[in-house]
């Protein structure tokens, strides 16, 4: 099956008559672009294959109120950064589809590529509502870095998407992170030596942070959680991996990274940066191997701060490091953006929840 389908049959036939699906060459005196070609890349360390969605002007500007059929949907066979103009040996991605004779096209898109729109079909790329992209179950465990491309980028036969920006540099269309990244670290207070031990440590987040859907809003997609509430822990709670060994005094463990939905599903507002966290562990209160307290749960809020001030909301594309230190009667919490230089330590009293 071809990786690009055009919803207007006469244009498909025309494209087959004179357009190649091979990338256009980069260079000097090339002819006017006839087919939709472009360079794109991901921000940061984002990776994966993207789904490209092109809209004609009228349909694009009506998306706020009604679903529409895209002008072109493309499934590039390589990962996003393969098509970056910064890769000197790479060619632009060529859809093989011609530009419309009049007007601009708007580019949007997302990754992973295999996510289908609401009511979509694996065999018909144009079926379904591309304003709503439900997150499949296999991508809801907090391990997927979702990427989105804004719809603000435009192209036409006269001003193509892969236009020369000067000095032979081609324009790159950037796929940005749609989620917020939480990195969890755990360690143990030296004061617990000879008094208390911990093992089978894991972190849970309320199920509301689980990615539920990419929703179209204001020229781009926003990653919304599965539920409005972010205080309920259940079978769909986001779980880190388990550190099953005894947590040693000398340990500073990078436990796990979880990618969470920063937007509320009801009004697409940003989530508050005061996050309810659940710590689960076996605890040995006498520092022997008996571990009579198994699978203990502790719930407490973690307020993200920056330069000593509370951060009001989570932000897509932002990363936060949450360090949890096990003490005798409390947890020491350090929660900061990844590039912060100042660390704020908060003493959270332990309250048992089981």
C-alpha cells in the first residue's frame, strides 16, 4: 500500500502521471516544485515516525467548528530526524502529491505515526476526525514521548514547504514535545542506617495524568489526560519501574521517566504543577531482612518549584526532576526543572495509606 493517499481522485491520477515519490534533489537551479516536499525534525531527543496532515485553506480555518477531510495524509517510512535539512546526505520527504493550483496548504502532524483519528481506519487514511486522536492502550503507560507539529506552517507551489531560507539552507518544520516529562530519583537518608530499610520501591501517579487524546486546539494538538481528576489512584495509575533491591545508603537511583499529559481533557487548560505522588515500597522498621511491612503506600503532594518560587502549571516540552529521599519519619522531596541551579528541599511527613 502506498504511504500517501490523496482524497481527490483526479489529482491522484495526475500525480501518478508526472510526479515521482522519490525525494527532490537539493541544489541550485531546480525547477519550480510540483509536489509537496518538506524537511522536518524533532525538538530535543524526540524520535519516531510521524503522520503528516495537510489542509487546504478553507478546511483548515473551519477546524475550530467542524471536522474536515485533509488535502493529503502521508506516512513517511523513516523517523522524523531522517528528513532534517541538517542531515547533509538526506533529501526532503516527497509526498508525490501536487500542490493545489490556487492557495496555500497548512501542515500539521503528530507522532507516533500509527495513531489513528477518532473513527479512523488503518486502510483509509482520510476516514475519521483528525481533530481528535485517541491514544491507544499500548501508548498509555507513560513511556511514549508524543510529538506534534503546529498547523501554522504553510506552503504553496510558489512558496513550497522546502523553500530555500538563504545560503542553501532549507526550512525545517519542527515536531515538538506534547507531554511533560517527569524524572524520578530515589535515595536513602544516612540516618536510617541501622534503623530502617526499603526495597521494591516504585512510584505511582494518578490515572488522570495518563495520555488520553491529542486534541486539536488553536492550530496545534494538545495532549489531554484520560480524566479531569488527578487525585485518584486506580488500576490505570501510571507506574514507574520497580527498584526491587534493598535501597542502600550509597544509592542515588534514577528510577524512571514518565511522560504525562499536561492538559485537562474538559477545557484543555494546563494541569497544576502540584502533583499528587504515591510511593510504594516494602519497609523493614527494624533494619533486618524480615520486611514485615510489605507494599506500603504513602501519598503526598509534590510542588514543582523554580528558583525558589512555585511553578503554577505543567508545560508541554518541559522536564521536571523529582528526587525522593527516604528518611526515618518523613520524605525529603526535591522537585525542580531539569536546568535549575537552585534546589528546594521540602520536608513531607509520612502518612500511611495501607
